[in-house]
């Protein structure tokens, strides 16, 4: 078994001496006991099991199972407590921001930032409900602690919020099942790992809470159909949450202006949309009015996704201070908004050293990692930014923590370090109280392709199971 260190970020699995950290000893005992040939058999078995589930849902075309590295990530209880508390705090602040925005009393985000957001349309009335965001995914990275007086452990930095497309929980549960049953059953049984059982059903309860009908509400997962990369996940969500899986072409308003699922004739109370907003409202005429009148609740309501604007996310720590009266437990990665003149000057002068992103982009799209890009690539991206600078933000390039990618070779295993982030989901399950929040005790960890910082699956990254320890 050989560990190949190629990146400056601190590795979570191996110490500076090249030896596995104690928390991973059980993992490597089982890995070594399996050997490369049996490990490859396990990978094939897991892939076949995931494909069988895909086919059982009627998804026969293509492979929707997602690339995965099967060495789990392990999070000690003390680290999880800091991560959980900080992200729950952020969701409470975000919901208070959106509540004030709906009332016209928001005072944290500068006018020029909000006014230049492509995710906010002042011409569309706001109806967020008493709890504006029911589920949010935070993308977080870990760096060695730099706080004075603190030794050991990690400091966490939020890279971005995902209120519009917070994917992850379905994939988390499937990776956990495979790792627990096929890859590391002994180690999993020996450690006090928080289970993920029941969390998809709990997500369904949280989403139904947006409707006055509560547990009796009919929930629909709205998908764009089989061509979607996450179509299997849409099936899993619908199945586990007891929801209808619907495509936009199957939805219509009846004579009373209520939303109906045509194939079943059922009235829909809550929409959990997994489609682009413009497509949703264009293909279901009258849906926006139905939502504004309170006849249906669209979970990612128009303008609520403004929090996904990376230029707005800059101000979440200040939302915590202003609206909760607390100090942020987790900070942002250092970010500059090109909608602010002083920030824009700094970014353009240091362009090649920074990570530059579209404010409304997602999935690793419209992102430039300056130090990883060619000079030609940097200049091409610069020209694009110069055409509309207010649409971009920049962040410092962080050598955040790395995990491992496992490869089999004839003589054994090759473990390569790879940048990894956390995608942690936080729910707001109470019908009326936006202060009641809970983090799912796990993460859809994503690891980048070797040598790259971008971890998105669409950019060549892989998923990982994440074990959060209870003690």
C-alpha cells in the first residue's frame, strides 16, 4: 500500500510521517485484508447493486450511479460539533435575511449587490412563507486551524450556499449502504457512526411543513426526465419521501386554479423542483400565480435563491451578527465582489492568483482556478469577466485539506491525495419557526480529480461516504 503525496493541503488520512492517522487504522486493516483483486470485486458488486436499483426504478438508459471513491471520510465528534453548530447558525441567519427581504426591511446586503443579482427580480412579488428555506446545502472546506491559541483540529470555511439545488442526501444514503454492507462492515460496526437511516423521510416531513396541510400535504418531486444526470436521485427522493415523481408536462392547473398531477388526478400542495426555474414556469403556465396566491408552495420560490448568489453569500457572516446578535462560528472563504469598485480593482490586478466565479453559476461551471489555468486560459476568462464584471466574485486560492483516491495495481494499492470538500445539508422542519434547524449528521464529500481544486462531479470529481462519529 503506497501513499503518493503531491499536494500542499494537509491530508486527513495520512500524517506528515506518511503513516495512517489512528482513526483510519481499521479502514486500512480491512482494505489490506481484501487485497486488490477482492477490492475490485467489491467495487464491481457495489456498482452492480446501484445499477440494479436504477433499473428497478425503470431507468434503463445510461449509468446514473455517479463516480465514487469507496474509502470513507471520518469526522471526529468534536469536529462535527463545530461544523454542525456553525452551519445551523448560518441557516437561521439566512432565513431571517429572507424574511426581512420579503417585508422590505433587509439592511445587510448593499443595494448594488442585490440590484445586480441575476437571481433576484424586484418585479416578481416575494412569497417565501414563514420559513423561507426548508433545506440548504453548504459547501465547506477544512484547513488546519490558524486561530491563536488553538492547536490541532480544523478550521472550516464556507465556499458557497446551495438553496436552489441542494442535491446530496439521496447519494449519501446509497454510498453509506454500500460502504457499510460491502466494503468496511467490520470497521463500521466498531465505530460509533451516526446512521443516515430515516433522514430522507425526515426531509420529506420538512418539505411538507411548508404547506398548511402539513403531514397530509401531497409533495411532488418535479424532474426534467430521464436525460437528467440526477434522474435516479429524483426517483429515490420520491420513493423515500412518499412523493409523486412528475415531469413538467404532467402538471396543470384545474378550473379552480389548483395544481394537479394529470396522470393521477391528485392535487399537489408542495413542489420540490429539480428543474431550472425558467423551464418550470414556462412549461407549467399559471404556476407562479398559483404559488403567489398560496394554492401551492414552490419550495425554491422565486427570489429565494438569491442566497445562492455568491455575491450575496459574502454577507452571511454579517447577517449572523446583525440578525442573530452572535459571532459567526464558521466564516466564509475570503471573497471579493466585483460589484464593489474597490474589490473589482484588487481582483483585476491579481486575477491569475485567484479563483474567479460567476455569481449565479453552479456545478463547477464558469469557474477559473487561476494557479491551475494556462496564461491563455486566464486571459480568455479575464476578457469574459471584463464584459460584465458585476456578475463575478473572486476567492482566495485555498490549499484546503485533502483525502485519498484509491487505485488498485498488480502489486497493491496506490492512494493519491486529492482536494476534498464537504456538502452538508441543514433542514428547517418546523411549520412556523425558522429558528428550529437540524443538520444531517453526514456529508456528501466530493474529491477532485488529482491535482485539481474543483470537486464537482461534472468536473471530474468523485463522491465519498462520510462517517460522522457520535463520540
